[in-house]
C-alpha cells in the first residue's frame, strides 16, 4: 500500500492552535475549565498530536510547547503534598486556566459574530439549496478538531468491527477530491461518519479525510452539526457562498471548518 499525498499539502493555520485543541477537549468531555483533570487531558492531547502527525499534517512548534507544558503540570500535580505548615503554592494548573479563560472569551465573541452569517444562510434558502433539509435549524460550525475526533472514532470502530484491509493500489488525494465532489454533486448532504466508515481500508480512509480537508480549505464543502457531538454533515458549497478558506488551509481563513 502506498498512499500518495505529495500532490496536496494540508497545513494547520496559526489560528487553530493548541489552545483551540485544549478548549475542544474541555468542551467535548464536559469538563469544568477551573478543575481540569490534567492527566486525562494530557493523554487525550497527546492522542490528537499523534493522529495529526500520522496524517502528515503540519504540526506547529506551539503544539509541542503545549505538550511539554502539560507534562510539566502533570508532573507537579503528582508530587507528594507539601508538609503541614509549608507555604501554600499556587495550583500548577492556574496559569493555564487563566490563559484558557481569556482565550475562550475572545473565541466566544468571534463565534457569536459568525453566527449571524450562519442564520442568514439558514433563513434565506435558494431553490435546491442543500441546506433546505435543515431549514429552521441553527447549524453548528465544525472545527478541525471536531473532524479529527470523529475521524479517530471512525478508525477505531472500523478496527473493532473488522480487520481493515490493506490497500495495494496507490491512493491519490487528488483522485479522492474528485470522488468527493462527485458524491456531493447531487446536492444531497452526506454524513461524514457514514461516508468514511463505508471505505474498506485505513489507507483509503486517511487519504479521503485529507481530500476532504482540502475541499474545505478551497471553500467547496461546508461541515456542520445539528448539535454538539452529533453527526457531522458535509454540504456542497458554490463560489457564491463566499470566499474560499477554512482551517485546513495554509494561508488563513475562518477559524472553523464550517464557514
């Protein structure tokens, strides 16, 4: 098996950084931001980092710095409690919590503003618009980390359900881009988990996932959810929907994959 990925390079932009990943983990695990279970969060963070490296996504140095920071905080939390009467030290998680809380405020403000555009798309539907199925609903934007988490679940389910076949043919991201465009050309939304889960080999899943990130970067596909942690819907987009750009791109764009 050889998964050919040199024809397309997918990079994580600066605005999808380690704080975004930490906030994603906190939200998806329904964790109190002021009481982060640092051991579990560090384990999950490292898992995402490993998946990004496996997919050959460009991992900026900031991610590695945060990984080292989490390990340092974890090591401090595992130290024995100080003896009675010793000066009380600040919770080793405190500085990280303050940084996350401040970052979350700015991110929430940005998401609130972006919601106005989402509601405009949901209310004024053109004839044949793929969003017609979701008329009256306020769809949630999907971040890169939402997609990575869903993709990891697809891989784990495939591994437990069957032995993933070894693909012997060369797999091209460019060919999978065309395949995805053809699948979406009917205008009918596709369910991300079902689409990826229908593939026969891990290599094909990886290449198809990278092709999807490229289409989102180009502004040809929108990824959205009806509710948090729900199915991820893939909807075709026309050039009239807006300028290309998404979180899978190298040179900037929106800070989520759904707009």
